[in-house]
C-alpha cells in the first residue's frame, strides 16, 4: 500500500511546478485528477525538446476537460436568479 492511497487531489495547474507536485502525489498513491481546458493542456502540443513533457509530468493522473468560462457564466446566471429584485 502506498502512503497516499485514498487521497484525492484536483490539479488546476500547467507547465512545470504544478504538474511536478501532482506527479509526486500520484506516484505516492494519491488519485490526481488534472483539470484541463476543453482544447487540452497546451503542453500536449509542444514540439521538439518539449514533445515529451505532457506524458512525463502527467503520468498516473486522470484528466478531465472542463469549460470553466461556461461554468462561470452559468454560476453568475444562477447567482443573479437567486438575488431579490431591486426596485
């Protein structure tokens, strides 16, 4: 059994530092869920020297694509609907 089994981490990070931290947590047994934009993390499309970045720093993770802008708009509409009318 790994020390972080049963721990769930949601990662909202990209590039180097965030994915590195998530990688260590995943290697120690945590369930790491990487949240990406609908088009996918930009590091998926790196070429040349950066081509292997995404698979190396995101191994042992699950990925979820979310349209955060749409979720924010929906949240704002729901919040506005709950407000009492102004006179």
